[in-house]
């Protein structure tokens, strides 16, 4: 019985069956590690399988040395395939990391550029706000100086310093406006009046009142030159309403966005119940006329409202609107663009008040 069992084991070990030399290698080929190698180094895996097939064939033929050699060859190719898979994986990770770094650097550059853009915008906004405040102070001084009975009266040192500061602010604003006009193609001949007034203002070092008056002339001549260049454009453009609002506010007027356009309100044009523009409002009317010239597109409605209600109030409002329209034309505004009317009932508000405004129809927001 024991002899029969031994013979059966001997026959089973030497007869046909699964090769033993490559068994461990074939098991490794089914692992997750080898799966990555199959994907990243398929040529080497193919050589592993070929070497194992040759090892199995040698083992079945009884060539133990050949089986061992081919098994060793298969093992070496498998190790090479695993190493290549690891190398490719490292390269992919490195490439991914480099891409992430590049993306982060690009984002950082964009963030930095955005921050710089925001900082520049804030700086420009701060500068514009400061310039507007200085210009308003300058205009107020110019208007006060205009209304003096004796304009050449002696002024104090403090008043003289204020006048010089105001003149400098207006000159700076005039130069910015001239630069905008040049950017739109204005030649020096078109800017001659403003440049001459600038030179006169700078030359009047001993007369601050004259320096302020000349700076005011330079500023308004520059605005008119800019308006002449804008007139050649097809329309106000996307920033036209915002530019008009900023310019009107810088001149000391209140800006009122309306459904039919941008409204520019002006105070103290009429005294009491008068229908004639007051002499004290001459400077404000001139600035309104300059604003009309600087923003040359579309019709401009001169609208008025009075506290008095009913037909008599409407008639008075219409007479005031017409009086201001004529005053604007006398100050140089384009008559063809101007019309006069009472403020429509739907736009008067809840309380009856006296007010006057210009509505720039083409500059609706």
C-alpha cells in the first residue's frame, strides 16, 4: 500500500500539470502592482510573459536549467517593468505638480495684477475726489470773487493763498481736459484759447484774483475744446452718462438720474418770483453752457418748477425755463439743442418746490 502511494506521488510530480518554476511570477502578474506595470510598460510585460512561456516549456521538457534561466529572465523583465511603471508614475506626478505650481503662479500673478489694478483704481478715485473737492472750492472762490463789488480790492495774505491754491487746482483740471481733447485728435490751434489762459494764470503771480480768473477761463475753454472733439463721435459712448455726472458734480451742480436722461440741477438762478435770470447766477449759467458744449450729443431740455401750483404756476415755470434757455444761448450754448418747458407733473415730486434743471436726453443711464 505504501509503495503504491509513493509511486503515485512520483508519477504526479513528474507528469503533466501546472509548471512550478513560474508559479510565483504568474501570481505577481495578477497583483495591483503588476496592473500598473501593464498600463505603463506593456512591452516589458510582454517580454515577461514570453520568458515565462519558454520557462514552462523547458520545465515540461525536463530541462531544469533552461527553465531556471528563462524564469530568471522573466523575473528580471518583471522587475524592470515595475521600475519603469514607478518611473512613469513619478514623472506623471512631477508633471502634475509642475502644472499645479504653474497654475498657482499664474493665479498669483493674476491676483497681483488685479490687486495692482484695484490699487490704481482706488488711487485714481482718491485723486479724482481730491481734485473735485479742490475744483469745487476753486469754483466757489471764483464765483465769490466774481460777485465782489470791487474785485481788485486788497485781499489778505490768507485769502491770497486760497486764491492761488484754487487757481492751481483749476489749472490742473484744465490740463487734464486738454490731454483728453488731444487724445481725441484736437490740434494745438483748437486748444490755443485754453493754453493762452493757462499761461496768463501762471504769469499772474502777483495778482491771485487775476490768476484765478484766468485759470477759470482756461478750464472752460478746455471743456469746450473737448466737447468739439466729442461731437465728431457717433454718440456719448457707454461712459458718457457717468462722465457727464462727474463733470457736473465737479462744477458744483446736483446730478439727478432720470428716466429720460441725466438731470443737472442748479440753484439760485432766479430771485424771488422773478422770471429773469439773476445777475448773481451769471457764473453758474456760463458753467452750464460750458457743460452743454462739453457733452455735445442729443437734445437738452431746460426744465423749471415753481412752488406755486396750478395753471399760473406752470406758466411761471415755463417762462423761467425759457429765460434760462435764452441765457444759455447768450453764454454760447447751441440753440438747436435747447428746448424749454415746465417740469412734467409726474416728475415734480411730492412737495412743490422751486428748481431748475437741464436734462441731457442722450445721456440716459
